[in-house]
C-alpha cells in the first residue's frame, strides 16, 4: 500500500531535520528522485536567495530548521546532503550493473581488497544502503583540507563525494528502492591512508626547461631513496600500507619518465622483503599500485 503523501512528507521532513541536527547541510531533491528540486541558472529570476546572483544547490544547502520546515512542508522532497559544506567525505561503493558490467566485482569487494592490501580493516563508520543496492560510507573530512569528488580513483566501482558533490540521505526513496541506514550514527574520521590515495600529487611547472627536467630527475632519485628506506624500516602492521603508498607516490615519476619502472619495482621489492613481506606479497601490491599511479599521472605534470 502506498504511503499517504502527508505521511511521506512528514517522514522526509524528519530525515532532513535529523541530518541538519548533525551539522549536515541539506537541500530538497525532486520527490521520488535524486535530482535537485531547486531552479537552475537558466531559469533563475535573481530574486530571493539569488538576489545577489544565482546560488546553486551547494550554496543553498542549509542546517536552518526553519528553512527546512518551509521547504519540506510544500512537497515530499527527497533529502540531499551537500557533502562539502557538511564536512563530509562519502565513499560510494557501487554495484557493477551501475558501471555497465554485470560480472565485474562490486565496489564493496574492490574496496575491501584495497583495505586488505593497505593493511587495514574496512573502516567502521556510519553507512547507508542505497536504492541500487550499493553502500555509502560516511567520513568526517580532515579540517583545513578541501577534498574533491573522485570517480574510480580509489578502486573500480568506488567513487567519493566531497566538495562539489552530494548524496541522497537515509529516509529518501526512489522507484528503485529506499535509502536505509545500516548501522549506528557514529561517523568516523577519514583514515589517513585513504586520504593519501584521494589527494592528488602536487602539480609541477607547466613550462619545463632542461634544468627543470634535471632537477625533477634528482628529486625523483631522492624520493626513490626515501620511500625505499621508509618501506624497509616499516613495522609489523604498517608494512603493506607503506609499500602501497610508496608505489603510488613513485609511480608518477615512472609516468613522467623520471624513473624506469623496473628500477622502482626492484628497489621497493627489496625494501618490502627487508621489512618482512614475502616476495609474492610485494609483487602483488607493487603491480596494482604502480599500474594505478602510472595510468592516473600520464598527463598530469607538463606538456613538451
């Protein structure tokens, strides 16, 4: 039996107020859907909240209970959470069907494998089951750091939402199903090892010279020595994570032509084995981390 509109509106209002009470900035989504219910720039008449210029959903998202009540008493809007203003980073573990493949591993599997390679358990934090059968993992973003959305940066079928992004809050419903909380309300801080994967490498000069190229190679050599030493001296419980991060960090120098891949692999393999990892563990971690880093840094430094 379909829930009466008035009851749906009250339930969604409660969901919006609950999110706002946690400090999360909310805005209305179209009833039964995931798209913002606010007007776009083309139809903006420059009045009300937009009197000083068009304000998009991220700018209009609010924690003000009076504004929330005024909006949600008009219609049974789904609830959007603007992750950036809310101080959140949400990891979206999608289903393979949503990525155009029914036989690929889902986001939960690839993220779990990543956590295992990094030497950590899957973080225990507030999570929401999405209408499509995926999962949203909520994390408190690090203060003073402006994290951006990513797609596939962490692993296959794993996206993240931060500044410039939003998620559908628990309590919302779509034709595909409902968004439901899967555990208690505690939101964990974003793990530092996951932050190191999400934050892009610093951009270098876009107008290199011979001197700059030579300096870059010297920097790469120093980085290789430093990362290898960090891996070789890693303690039990952090060895695989340090090897993984080192390979991600050095892979960009391989992509830029500053270091040969076999030199990086040999150095980190030696460092990993010196720390107590098996040869096969080192090879597996190095292969996946270097493949990802090289692929994502092919054109990120400079043009000739």
